[in-house]
C-alpha cells in the first residue's frame, strides 16, 4: 500500500498521484529524478552509490571484479538509508576500503587478522553471500583458534604437548571424520570445547599435586574425582581413556558412559522422517513425541522443554476457573 501524501480525508492521494511541487517533491541534483526529499541535497540512493564508489574503488577509480557484486547488492538495496548506516558503523568502511584498494588482501586469512567481533563477522558473511569470498566452516575455524589459544597458554611444556596431541589428532580429527565434509554445528563446537577444558582442568590439578599423567595412580585419580575441584568429570574420563590408549599413563580405570546418540549431524531428510514418525506413531508416549517435535522443529533445548508446564486451575496463573480449550484443536494437539 502506498503512503498518503496529500488530498483530504474523504479523497486521499498517494505520492505518485500528487502533483509535484516545490514544497513536497524536488528533483535530485545528481540524477534529476523527482523524489520526496526530506532535506536538501542528493537523492539517498545517489549518496549511497557515491559513498560505495569512494570506499570500494582503487586508486584508478575501478572496482575489483570480485567486489562488484557487493557494490551492486548494496546500491540496489530497498532501504538506502539502512545501507548507509551500516557503512558508517565501526570499522566497516575502513575494512572495505582496505580490501578495495588492495591494502588488505581479499581473503579469509586477512579478515582473521582483525580483532574478533560481530562487526567483522558480519562483514565476512556479506562478502561470502555476494561471492567475494568462498564459503568456509566458521565453527571449525573458531574451534581451531580456541585450541591454539588454550594449548599455548598452558603452564608446562609437557602439558602443552599432551593437549596438542589430544586436541589436534583426536578431537579435531574425529570431528572432521564425523562431519564428512559438512559444516559442524554449534553444539559440536561446544562439546569439543568442553572435552578440551576438562583435560586442562585435570592436568592443572595433577600439577598442583606435583603429579603428571605418567605418575598418576588410581588412588590419585579417585581423590580428584571425589574432590570439590572436580569439573566436567565425564569429559575428563574421555581424556583419561585416550591417554591410556596412547600409553601416556597406565594402571588407571575410568569407566565409560555409553553414548547411543547420533555420531554426525542429522540431515533434512532424516529430520523430517523422524518428525513424521513422532507425529503419527501412537506407540510412543505423547510427552516423548511432543518433546521430540519441539527439539526437531523448533530447536528447543531439552532443559527448556522439561521446564514447560501445562496450566493448572489451581496454580494461580489462570484465575479461579479452569482454562477453556480453544475451539478447533485436534486430538493430537490436545495430547
């Protein structure tokens, strides 16, 4: 629907039907197009195009072929004022100018050298979306960076060596194998981080007790497991069993908890097949079906699902009378 610009209450007139006059419509001094200008000066889209050329062009006034789709996408955006605000935010214009002039290479590695933050990540995502940069697994890159920082910051050389082996040749290698070339999920990133932190916590405790993995005995391990300092116990068990398999330690026992969940991300076809089963399989408990659907279709965390409550007449939230069901609900949703 078009906005009302003139006329009367009984006969309103939209912008294009309003007769241009000096008070309401003025031609843009740059392109000559008559638009409703809120202030003297060029049409906002002309200002945006001029600003984009100033930022993206090199010393010869030309725009790199890889950056031309970015220029066209921003110049053709529906709201020119929004694009102008984004260009003026933080270091956006500086980074884009460096890329356009060649002062900074148009690569992911060049952007990795910038301070981490949402602004840089947004610039990267825009460059990827317009084809200026190839797509890459950002979650895996974050994990590799986290591994490097955590390993290099460890106190002892022996600990850094063990953590490097555990993270690089076990955690990351297994994660790449399970992802089968697909991008890893945020959940997989968090699990890998927890396993690495658990290894750090255990190594730090051993060092505080003048112990190492090689000198640690079962009594020492059980003392840590029952102490107030224990954190991420299950994940630490994974690290101990790996150390046993690598013969870094010996004579230790840390029972494994069996995991029967998926070993790789669920693709769309499998997700929809599972959702259809939850919708129609009456042999499953209704509460399990509902929880599974909330998890599959709405990405609800299990903890949030378990906190859901059905309104009860006596809980004080629905008043003194029982709540009425909405008409038209099916028996499936009532369950």
